[in-house]
């Protein structure tokens, strides 16, 4: 998952920086690790990921309760769903340092006022609150991507450098780098292929290029997934602005936007942990 990849960067940095330092200045060969401040920022990023996941879950639940009451005239625990959404979206935005709207942060509950409202009033209030949540989550996602870029921007370069360093030291094989691609192509390496890959300079460099390309593609996939999530939230906001009619088509467009958002969020979390398919590397 993305959170695991974020924490892994501290380990990669420690290994790579220490190895480089000791090679260049053996007399200053000491373990080099991330500063407490940098580690704290990485942990904050991990927290952002978890809070975003929770907020998206509550957004789905809130829309489900909203549709049940609006379209099917059925009872639903709309107040509870909206309260959970308000809490989770505000928590996500707070850690992302997004200024919170006082109107959104408070959901009217006192004395059962929410329950005593007429259905149309409840739906209008719910519509406004969900709209506010969507806007706040969009702003928080934008901040999360900024944090991602700051702390993970060159992670692909560092990981590929570490892999190449291990290969050159004889601690990792070039065959291991090549095998995932060959498996996708439905073929295999011949016996004693590692010697050929190591002895032939062109092939050795080609394997290194493959390691770099694979890491760069994973990083690019994460960036594209953030963009897709931002577009999905915008589509959700657009559908939300048409809620006055409360028609079936409005809710269908919302569900489509929610599905798009869920897929984009999954792509963000998977981009740094899954290797790309062979056909992706070919383009």
C-alpha cells in the first residue's frame, strides 16, 4: 500500500545514503538516517492516507442514506451518516492543513431538531453538508498530493539506485529484475543466464534501464491516479450541484462519480506497491 511505501522510503534513504557516504568518504563511514523531523512528516503523510480512506467510506455511506430517503422515501439513519461524514472529512482536512468552515464542522443535533424537520428541509440540509464535505475533501486531496510530491517525488530514482547498487555488488541478480517482464511475455530465461547478463555490458545496462523504467512508471501511475481522483471529486461536485431536482439520473451520475473516485483512490494506494504489466512498460 501507499502508506507502506511512504515509510519504506526512510529505509531506502538510510541504506542508500550510508552506502554512498561510506564509498566516497570511508573515514566518515557512519550510519545515516532520516532526521526526526523528516520521519514525522512521513508519518503525517501515512496518517493522511488513512484519513482519506475513512472520509471516502463515510462519503459513500452518506450518499447511500441520502438516496434512500430522497428517492425511495424510506427511512435511513441520515443524521448519523452525515455526522460521521462531517467528522471524518474534517479530520482529513485538519491534518492536510485545509482551513475548515465553521458551518460545515457543526451538524445540528440538539433537541432532535434534525428529526423534526420536514423531509424536504432535511434533504436540502443534507445536500448542503455533503456538498461542503466534497469541497473540503477535494482541497485536502490537493494538499495530500503536494505532500506526496515533496516526500515521494524522487522515490522511484532512489529505489532503482538501490536495486542497481545491490546488483553491482553481487547481492542481487539481474535475472530477478528481468523475470517479471518475461513472465508477462510468457517466456523464461535459459540456464546460467545471469552470467550472460553480467558479462555482456549492453545487456547489463539494459537490465538497469528496465529497473529504472519500472520504478518511474510506478511513480507516474501514482501521479496520474491523484489527477483522476481530483477529476472524480469535481464530477461529484458537479452532479451534486444538480441535486435540486433529485431525479434518478442525478443519483445515477453521483454513483458513477463515486465509483470513479473509489477506483482512483485504489489506484493511488496500489501504484507504489504493484509492478507494472509488460504491456505498460512497452509504451
